[in-house]
C-alpha cells in the first residue's frame, strides 16, 4: 500500500508540475503577445482526430502497403515514407543509404533534404511575423530589404509566386561569367545584390500572373533575417523547429554540414556533387524526417500555431487567370475542385532529392515521402490522396511504375 501511495503521490506531483508549467507558458504569452516563438505546449491539443472504423483503417494500411511494395521496394527508392490518418501513423518505412561512402543507412531519425517543401516552413515563419505585427502581407518588400529594386512587389506576391521575378538559377546560369564567381557558392544576399546591380527585369509586373520562382523564397529568407535580426537557420530553429520539437530538422549550412549530411544521388547511384546554389536557402536547403514533418502537419490544424484568420489567407488560391484546378496559396500548392473540396500539398526537387508532402485537411490524411536518390516514383505517393475518395484522382498502380 505504501508503494501504491508513493506512485499516486508522484503522479499528483507530476500533474501539478505540468499544470504549473502550462500556466507559466500561458502567462508568458499574455505578458508578451508579440513573442515570435510558436507556443510549443498547446499546438497538439488543438488537433481533434476524426473517427474511422477499424476495417476502413485496415483497408488504408493494406492499400498503402501494396503501394510501398510496388513503388518503393520494387521501384528501388531510397528514402523515408510515412502515411497517417486521423493524426495516427498507419504506415512508415525506410530503406536505402544516406551515405554510401560511409555505409550509413537511412533510418527514422535520418534528416533528408526536403527540397521545395522548405517553402512551407519559410511561409510559416513569415506568417508568424505577420501574426505578431512585425510585417504586413501587403507591405512592399523594398520597405524591408535595403536595395530591393522592385517597387511593386509585396510580401504576399513573394509568398504566392505572383511577383513576376525570374528564377535566380536561370538568371545566374545564363550570365554566370559576368554575375558570379563559380568557385564560391552564392548566398541569398548575393542573389539580391546581383538582381539589383544587373537590373534584372521581371517577367511581368507584380500580381499579373502566377510564375513559380525560387527567387521569391530566397528573398523571403532575407526578410526573416532582417526582421528577426537572426540568420535564417537560427530564426527557423527558434520560431518553428524547436517549438514543434523537431529534433532532426535544420537548415543546411554549406560550410558546416556538407561533409556530414545525407548525400544526394543520381538514379544510377553516382553521388550528386555540390554546386553554386547550395548556399542559398528559404526556397530549399532544409533537412528533415517524415516524423518531424508529421509534427508540422498536426500543428497546421492548430489555431494556436497559426490563427484561423491567417490560415484563411494562406490556404486559399490566388491565381485564376487560367481555368483549371491547380492553384497556389501562401507557401502551399493546392488543388481546388468544382465540388468545393481543396487539397493542400507541396512537392519538391533538388539534385537527386524528390519529395512529397500532402496535408489533406478534409480527411485528416497525411502523406510524406522523402527520397535522396533521383527517382520519379516518389511523386506517385502524392496520388495516394485518391484513397479517400474525396478527389477525382486515380490511385497509382504498378502499371504506371517507373524504374527511375
């Protein structure tokens, strides 16, 4: 009885401690309503899981397992794969090599380059600055970044790819001898300096049409640095990674990480060499794991993580110049169908890394696929969203399998 009493006393003390900690965090938030850091205590509690019948969940598991066998095992994919329903992981597997030279396998805690899914993280940090009234969505970028040479571009235009800016990689490749030193990887500030010094023209005026450009998010990273007075890697860790307890997520820093991170491979197994653009970030260069991305997926349901009013702005389409169901919000791609349903997602590619992140709010269905060896089979994971029956999307079959 004495032993049971000790256990009960310990449990009560633990609950009391947690309660006091919760009160402390809430009180801190009240004292500093403009703190940039996401609340790391309550974001999970806001998620209200839907209920599915056991046989329905088993059907999902069987279909996803078949997909994994057909497209990943038989398709020779190297990477991590996770599918969740109603906030619970229903399938998770890892295979392949993180580093062939040192015989390191990909495991659950192995960070992989997530390519353009990095844009989702950058947008979350920017929206946090908007929430805390540090910047405004329709604020002109040249009021924040010194030397920004475009008078018509706003923060919103960068987020939804309606700035009209060309892709910096295309600009610099076309004129690399005049514009950059090949021996030194180019930084975000270098991109801004070159665009200003060489009077790089917009493809069209701002907000006149959608044009997907990595330049937008390279400049948003500079905005984050300017407002937070922190380097982008440190700001992202402070505002997003640490509060969401993402222990295996970080911004790649070329000089620090190039010899230790999971490598990127071509489809034939040859290692992908570093190049001139491996120092730029915001548009890419975040490393993460499926488990950590799943934490972001859950947090995105929380109004504490991101207020409903801002999510309404972020997760709506902005480009309707052409008819179709494909659109883009503020840092997220989307499919908008005639039945009123909307599917949020973002894919990515950089070097040999192909990536998929599906955030299906209607069905609380999540698909995360991260690969480090060039293989287009990874993109087939996106079409697993068709399993819910909500979207007119054909679930991938073995007949559509590609070997690379």
